[in-house]
C-alpha cells in the first residue's frame, strides 16, 4: 500500500513522461486519435453484439429476447462506429450542446428568480449560465471543432501536469538531499 502512496522516482518520471507524450499526441493528433479510438470501440461493440447474437440465434442459450435486443443495437452501433466514426464524433457534441443550452436556460431562469427574491449574487449564477449557453451553442454549431478544442485543452493539461511532475520530483529530491545533509551535519 505504501508503494502506491509513495511512488519511486523512476515511477514518477515514467508517469510524467507518459503525460507529456499523451498530451503532445492529444494536442497534435486529436482528431486522428479520436477516430482511431472510435473505430476500436466499434470493433469491441461488434464483437459483443456478435457474441450475443450468436448465443441467441446459433446456441439458442436464451429463451428471452434480451441478447437480441442488446446484441443487435451493439452490433449496429459498432458497425456505424467502424464505418463512419466521424458521424458519431459529430453527434455527441451536438447532443451535449442541446443539453447544455436547455440546462443553461433553466439556470438563467433560476438566476432571475434569485434576482426577484432580492439576492445580490444572482449575477454570478446568470454569468455562469450565460457562459454555459455560449458553450452549448458552440457545441451545437461547431461540433467537430469543439471536440478538437477540448482534446487540445486536455493535451495542454497533460503537458502541464507532466512538467509539474518533473519539477516537483526534482524539487523534492533536492529538498531531501538538503535535509539529509543537514541531519548528517547535525549529528
């Protein structure tokens, strides 16, 4: 357990390096990686759906229609993900945009209710809701660009995290050496 809480210097450096590599890949190849990941998930869904359909039609292992109603959609969605990953990649931000727009309108309504009740901080709620509304509209009308942008932000965050891990590891090793030297001099 202590090993999980206190990783070795080598493990910290490997983790930092993986963060840097992953961040750079996400920042540069975001659409390609998303397409590959979608296709891999499509193959997995086809395998799951195919297995369930095989169990239902060939093995006749189930009396109910559960494997049919689970396997057929899984295989069809997997096939869509394999053949046309871009369409699925475009649908998800559009759905997210619709949900964000609806939610932000509801939050704006709550902010105006707070104003009516005399709360002075209603503007914070209204501002956050307005920002969410803008992002929802962005997701709705620019789905592929918004996904690429989010992946670039995640890539940048991973690069920063990797740099911080390297920096913290170096600082910690330096502080440990100074502490050990001071303890040695003290004794």
